[in-house]
C-alpha cells in the first residue's frame, strides 16, 4: 500500500523510542505512521533535507 501524508498536524516522540507523525492522507482521512526513533534518525539526512528545502523556497521566488 502506498499512501501520501498530505498534512502533518501532530508529532510525538515517546520515552519508548518511538516517533509518531499524524496527519491526513491524500483522501483527507486520518493517517499515522510510527517509527523506531533511532532508526529514523539514522536514515534521515537532515542537512540534505534542509538544503533541498532551501532550493525549493528560493525557486518559489523566481
């Protein structure tokens, strides 16, 4: 199953090493995803994500 989280409206990190993102999917239905926090941090390249976001924002101004 492939879903798109269109609107993230809740973030939660628990003391049990879980991270949850809650929002709505492409159909407007509630949707949540749970991650192992350590694995999530290992996989995410925050600096790259920031760089790509800056490029996107700068392109909006052109």
